[in-house]
C-alpha cells in the first residue's frame, strides 16, 4: 500500500497553513513555493480539501487559504480519505474459490454458535480488515495539531541550544 503524492502534499499544505499566523491566510503561490510543487497541481489538491471542509478559500487580492477548523480537529485519516477516497484497502477477490469455501466451512464448524453472517467470511479478508482498522485508528488519533506541536517543540529546543 502506498499513498499518493497528493496525500503527501495535502498533509504538508495543512501543516504549512497551521504554521502561518492565526489570522494570516496563505496564497497558492506562497504555498506552492514552500512545498516545491506546481501551483496548478496544488490548486487541485486544495480544491478537494476545500470541498470537504478542511480548508477555506479567502477571496480577494490578499486572499489564499486557511484552515477551516482547528488543527486539533483535522486528523491524518480525514486528509487521506479526502485525497485517496474512502474505499476499503482490501477486498477478497476469490470468495468463490474452493479454498475460500473450505476456510469458511471450517470456521463455521468451529463457531457454530456465532452469527450466521460470518459463515462465509473470508479469513484472509478478516486479517486484512483488522490491519486496516488498526491503521485507520492510528491515523484518526494523529492530528495536524500534533505535528505542529512537535514542530514548535523542536524549534524551541534548537533555540535553547543556541
């Protein structure tokens, strides 16, 4: 599994917006320069983030983008789902195979008292879904604010060393 460059740029763009002064929005030119990505490519990413309510576009000569909600309310999972979509990472594609039927039958024999809905569950898919849920939980627990806090902490440590 690999996330796209768009996700990378989206996360960095949100962090850049969070680093800017509270009342200061950031123009697309400044943002693209800071991230080293073309304005047109970044504009498409920012449009997705705006449509999903993660950033707000500020019109006018001094316009730009700003976070639409507090950084502590924007999770990595939010950003990934906006950019990558909300599809599942794994889906069993051989549910009609003999192996799948044998594994499903073996499980149903072992777990007769459990819900019938699990009778034909692919055991490989169950493992993969468990991993996906752990990944989503981890990404949900990490916010843009957590990265900003770590950034400020590192800057403070560097300043104290000098």
